[in-house]
C-alpha cells in the first residue's frame, strides 16, 4: 500500500524572506598570506587555524586564494616534498575567485557558490581590499542561527 507524503509549511513560512547581505554572513577576521608565503607555511596555518582557504594579499589588495586542494596539488606535482613546501604560494594560487561587494544579497552569494568551481567567495571593497570570506560553512551557520528561514518551498505533496 502506497503512502502519500503531505508537506507542511515550516514555522515562519508566511513571513517575507529575509534579505541578508554578504557582510552579515561573512567571516571578517580572516587569516591571510602573501604571494611569498611558502606552501609549507600556508599548510601549517590552515591546519593550525582549522581552515581550508587562505586569501592571498599583495600590496594590500586581494590577489587570489590558496586552499587545501591547491596545496595538495603542489605537493603532488613538485619534484619532492621539500621542494613543494618551499615553493611560494604564488605557484599554487587560484586567481579566479568569485568576488562580491559587502551589500550583495545572500541569494546571489549562494548562487555563486553553487555554480562556480570555488567553494569560497571573497567580499572586497571598491579598492580590492579584502573585507571577508564566505564559505558554505558560513551559510550553514546563518541557517543554524535562524538568520535564514528554511521553508518548504518546492515541496511536493
């Protein structure tokens, strides 16, 4: 005997959607590295801080990001482990990172995260100064805090 599922609206489903901005969900106190930081130093910082992404700042401006995957790739493609660890992160950086202004909507941020090949977005100002970083963890934390209402939109009955 088949059962049918019924959908029930979650509490707050009748409320207007929350219009959060990038600046409200970003991590503002971000550890960074410079292009001359070694891969080994970046790897140690990521492990110590419990993060997977380190924005790279050169001359006070955002220039790219190094993450755990890029570090692993550097280790795999170098002539040896010692050589890989001594390389500057500029050899393991990705320059294509979605960038948003602090006033960008959370909806746009989520869209960029879901459609880009990056799993981090940086928040920068008009002068390309890093203001913060947004990862899926930041969005999940916003939902967990109740900042983003979860509705049964699109649920089938």
